[in-house]
C-alpha cells in the first residue's frame, strides 16, 4: 500500500469551494481538462459519482500489460452534508488497483485548503509497489488538474 497526501489551496471561502465540488458542471469540466474519452457525473445530495475513461500514455513497460491503452475510473465520494469532509473511493474496473481515502476542507482567512489523503492498493505479486507508485502518480496529476480547473472556476 502506498499513500498520497496533497493540499490544494483555493483563494476563496469554503462556501464557494464546497459549492464548486457539489456542481456537476464543474466535475464535467475537470473530466474534459483531463481529456476523458467518455464521462458521466451524477450528484445526489452529498454523494458524487463520476465515471470516466482516460487514454494512458507514458506508462513504463512493466505496467503496460496491467494498465493497457485506456483506463476506466469509477470515482465515488460520500461527503458530509456541508461538503467539508468526505470519503473517497476510486476503483479501476478490470484492473488490479484501487485508491481510497478522505478529503477535508478548512477555511483560514478567506482561503480554503482541501487536504486529500489516499492509499493505493494493488494486488499483483512482485510489482505491486511499482504499480501503486504509478497509480499515486497518475491521481496526483489528476488532483492537480482538478485544482487548476477549480482555481479558474472560482475566479469566474
């Protein structure tokens, strides 16, 4: 198991960030920015379900047979009623890996920090550690892209 922890800072009050995270149009824009081949976003109350497929490039040779040319991601988030904390689960159907963890939002002086803590698990003997590193790297880039889109979204 490999862990990923990242802080994403937004120059906006927590109410603006929670509103953004609860907005299907924002989530779709993030998928578009990640060049998703297909996407579906459903938000019901405080539950967010995102399904998307993404082309995979630049994967090391050892991982190519496990990852393939495209990867399907099922991202499920169950947030508190006020969207300030949530449980995250990312599964990769047909692939031997998953991520799970939490997200927390804290406002300080008009800025909001989103802290995402995830653990990657891959069940492939001998190379699971390398695949876990790869999955963490891919999702760190995805979170950074979400932050980039979110910063523009909040700026109007």
